[in-house]
């Protein structure tokens, strides 16, 4: 995520822009998604979606920590990080998982959303995950420079030290070992947490419309809801 967009993006999200609807899929049609991958894109994208579906099938029976590791590895190997303006010619575009897999490129929120949706489909409880905005320290441990970044945090229980799924540091580490990341807020479909708080600041995050609603609508059109 671009450093100069920190204030604008965080302000928009804190105002409720991302909480239009739930991320828990109500109606999933992965056959449709695979068909769209072929008709809208190409055979290579269809093959990627087929591999993604196979991953979901394989990990459904695994423990959560194994699911988290497999999904993190899948997307970190598949997707190359690039800025939105280079991929989409926009300053801020939230891609659906299908769009991300088709381009094989994405920025931090695209990684986080794709991992989150995949883990939901694989049976991980939504209460255990938060898409989290952080300030990421850059330039070394003594640097005062930070930039906006998004990761996915997995909590085995609500009070646990969460595991951080990141596209910059591929190794999954507990948050206590990611001193370069300072949480600003995290969210899932049920609430909003400010900083590293254990309790949500709100349990009713579904009031306003913006990029998140648009993303959910596009995901539904792709077969994910």
C-alpha cells in the first residue's frame, strides 16, 4: 500500500466504508467461478482456479494452523506484489480473488482478502480472523519511517497472540515477533477492533457503503456469495 495514501485510506475505512456486508458467503458457486475464469480470462486462469479449489478441498480436514500455512504459501507463491496504479491504473482498487488469480498480481489488501476468503471456504471460523491495517516500519529497526499495510491475523482464541499472514514476510510469525508492525485496526464481518484491543469497538459494522460493498458485489458475481 502506498505511504502517501495512508491518511485517506484509513479515514475512509474508519468511517465505515468497508463494512457494508458480511464476508461469510451465503451462496457459493465455484463451478461458476471456474467457468468465468475461462470465459473472461483464459485457460491458464481456469487452471489456477482449479488448483485453488483443489487446495480448499485438501485442507478442509486439516487443523486450522495447517490451513493457515497452506493458504499463506499458496498466495505468496502465486501472486506478485504490485501497486494498484500499475495493475488497475487506479490509486486504490480492491480486487476479487478471481481478479487477483487472473492477474497473478496484487497489493497488500488483495493478498489479505484472498487469504481470508480461502480460509473461510476451507472452514476456518470467521471469529478467528481479522483483516488488519498496520503501520509497517521500513528502513530497519531504528527507522522512523512507516507505511500503510494490510495483513491477515489468525487468532486461535480471542485472547491469543495472533499469527500474521503477510505478503512481505512470508514466514508466518506471531504478532509478538513482528515488532515492525503496529496495528491500527482490524475487522471481520462481525466487528471492528481498534489497535490491539481484545474487545471490538463495535459489533455492528454494517452501516456504510464503499469499496467493501463494491468488492462483495463483485465477489458474489464471481460465484463467491
